[in-house]
C-alpha cells in the first residue's frame, strides 16, 4: 500500500493519466508517498518534477505501458493513444534522467542501444537506472543498425553491450550482431532485454546473447558480473555493490 492506496489502484490511475496525457497527475502517482507540494514536469509548466524513485518506474510505469499495449491489442484503445501515452511517459522519464553524483571505479565500458527498433523507452529506463547507481554509459540511441552498433563496440572497446529490442524482427537481428562481434579479438558481453525475451524465456540463447535482463533493475547485476579488461578485483567488487545498489533505488 502507498499513501493508503493499493498498488492496483495506482496502476489503474496511472494508465488513465497517461491515456489522457495528464503528465502532472502521472508524475504525482509515480512519486507516490514522496510527492509533496506542487508537482510539475519541467519543460511543460516550468515547475520541478517530484522525486520519483527509479524502482517505481520499473514497477509501475512499465506495467502501465504494457497494460495499455494489451488494451491496444484487444482493440480497446487506438494506436494514436498508445503513442500519446508513450510520449507522456517519455517526458516524465526525461525529467528524472538527471545524472547521479556517484562515480564507479573501476567500471566496465558499457554501451547501450535499441537495435533496429524505435521502441526507445526501455533503453532510456535502463540507462537512467545504471546512471543512477554511478555507471557511465555510452548510449548509441534507437534504430541503430547491426553494422553501426558493431562499429561503436569496436571503437569504444566495450566490455558489455546492452541491447534493447521490442519487436520480434529486431530481436532476431541479435544473431547477426553476434556474428559481427565474434570477429573481434575480444568481443563485449552481449546482454539483451525487451518484450520478446519475456514472452519466450529461451530466445536470448537462441539469438546468441550471453545474458538476458527482465527489467532495468536486472541490468545492475548483469553489468556487475561483467569481467573487466585488466582491472584487478573489478567484478567481485562490483557484484558486492549490486545488492546495495538495488536497495538504494528502492
Ligand atoms: C509504447 C509502444 C509503442 C510506441 C513506442 C514509443 C517509444 N518511443 O518507445 C509507439 C506507439 C511509437 C509504437 C510503435 C510501434 N509498435 Co509498439 N508498442 C508499444 C508497447 C505498448 C509498450 C512498449 C513500451 O514502451 N513498454 C515500456 C518499456 C519501458 O518496457 P520495455 O521496453 O519492455 O523495457 C523494460 C524491460 O523489458 C527491460 N528492458 C528493455 N530493454 C532492455 C535491455 C536490457 C539490456 C535489459 C537488461 C533490460 C531491458 O527494462 C525495461 C524497464 O523495466 C508495446 C507492448 C508491449 N507489451 O511491450 C508495443 C509493441 C512492442 N509494439 C508493437 C508494434 C507492432 C509496433 C508498430 C510496428 C505498430 C505499427 N503498426 O506501426 C510500431 C513500430 C515502431 C518501430 N518502428 O519501432 C508490437 C511488437 C510485436 C512484435 N511481435 O514484433 C508490440 C509488442 C504490441 C503488440 N502486442 O503487438 N509502439
């Protein structure tokens, strides 16, 4: 229970606020018990966004968008409404994307992209979550081709490449990405996430990924497990921190 309201009620209210593109109400619901005073979303009414715990983004905003997607699948809402709701969600995520003051040393070299797909929200939430716990991220954007992503990975000598895909066709492109990366002397670890992998639990292995994350919070542990090139004790330390990081985000 939050503020005497059930989580189910929060979810229903959030869906309603997103569908009516009421960003202020949506931000207030997401802020939950931490909301105080006048709540606004910067860039829309000049006021500040309430402090929204990153865990509420994973646990409330993501299910709300999925539920809106199901309503679309069932013909209860139009694609234009899904689009408007996603735009509202993006504005809120953009407003809370502030850089953390934490800096991790040593940290793996982390790259992130949405592969041949323009469903960019999941990537932004993963990026926001990792930045919030002090990991620097190279974000290559959305709709990135296999070839471009492989080039970035080579240039930046990545330790881990986080790949988000929401469409089945895009998620199958990870196979081609893996082939490109296999040509490297030392390829980055490939960690995937997004809706298709949630529907089919074995798909990440089939496409040649090294690991799969079910949520943005999972990315913390997955990054922490990544061996660092030449950094003594890096993974052990990082893994020890992962549990503390999850608590910090709660
Ligand atoms: C919002 C949405 C849109 C928005 C996207 C806005 C945006 N900027 O992202 C709009 C309206 C533009 C859109 C368009 C389309 N969409 Co759409 N969309 C959705 C919807 C409803 C929600 C997706 C979403 O944003 N979820 C919220 C995010 C935050 O969740 P998430 O991405 O899953 O991310 C979380 C986890 O998965 C994880 N995660 C994600 N990535 C990664 C990566 C790593 C490394 C890790 C560790 C974790 C991780 O962490 C995140 C946070 O917890 C889904 C339905 C669904 N069930 O997913 C359909 C869906 C993805 N869309 C679909 C389709 C078909 C389309 C269109 C082709 C529709 C059309 N006819 O035009 C277009 C194509 C766009 C394109 N070219 O890419 C289908 C895909 C079907 C398929 N099998 O391929 C879906 C599944 C709907 C459906 N049931 O049919 N869409």
